[in-house]
């Protein structure tokens, strides 16, 4: 339901902008702001999910949070070494960047079979560290229409979610959001840059007491 709201809101803003005399830059900035705000809402929903999940499995507090995330980060780096997945630490949050060019075919939300083993390793670590929850963000480059890219980004996030649940990851721990083309890592000015922007990011957050 949340993903449908995101798609409809961005589509409405986009179409409204086309009907007005707004410049492309203004329309892009406005749509990007809406996308960012909706991501914030999704993050809020994920916080509620963490609260419910934390009640079921226990939560972390104080120095235990950093220590728990240190260990999880170490295991992700060991399991995903040379996989093409980059592991980033932001405070007590972990972010895994799954490169779209090796995860999905262009314009597709079907996970490449050669990437299954990588997601198996991700699930292995997540299942071991159950006091964390996961937000899956889908992103695209700017090839094609804004509306189609929004749908594609949502579908890619959902595809990763569905795969991870087949590897015993509890779906209550997972939130997905599609960001379309509005949060590129680099400008969409070359094929190489567009490859970097076609991606899925996994945000791993601790359950805090």
C-alpha cells in the first residue's frame, strides 16, 4: 500500500508539473523533495516495525548497540568480500549497496541467478543478527519515464525482499521503498554513471531499547 502511495504521489506531481509552465529543473526538484519526504515516512514506518520486532526478540541499549553492529559489519565484510557489494557504516547503521548492473538486467526486476549466492550470504548474516531490521531501497537511472522508473525501483526492492524471505528472513523485519530516479549516486551523464545509479541499497538498523 505504501509503495502505491509513493508511486501515485510522484506521478501526480509529475503530471501536474507537465501541465504547468514549470521548468524541468523545478519539476525534478519538486518530485525529488516528495520522494525524500516519502522515504522519511517509510523510515518512520520501519521504526514502528523495529519496535514490534524488538518486543519479540529483545532490543539493544547503550554500548551493546555499537558492539552488536561492529560484529555484524565484520561478518558482512567477510561474507561479501569480492562480491561487488559495498559495505558502509554510518553511525550504528549499516548500508549495503547492491550494484544493479550485476543484480538485474537493464529494465528488469528479475534477480540475476548469478547473484543468488550473494543474497544467500546477506540472509545468512541477517538471520544470525536478528536484533536488527532491514529497509530495502530500490533506485534507477534516468533512462525511460519517471513513472516507469518509480515502478521499476519498487519492483526491484520487492524482488530482493521476496528472495530474502525464501532464505528464512522474517518478513516482519523488512520494509521496502522505491526511490525511482531521484537519488542518483552520480550524475546520469554516461553509461558508466547510469550503471552506478541502477542499484538496490540495504539499510540494516538496530532494535533500540
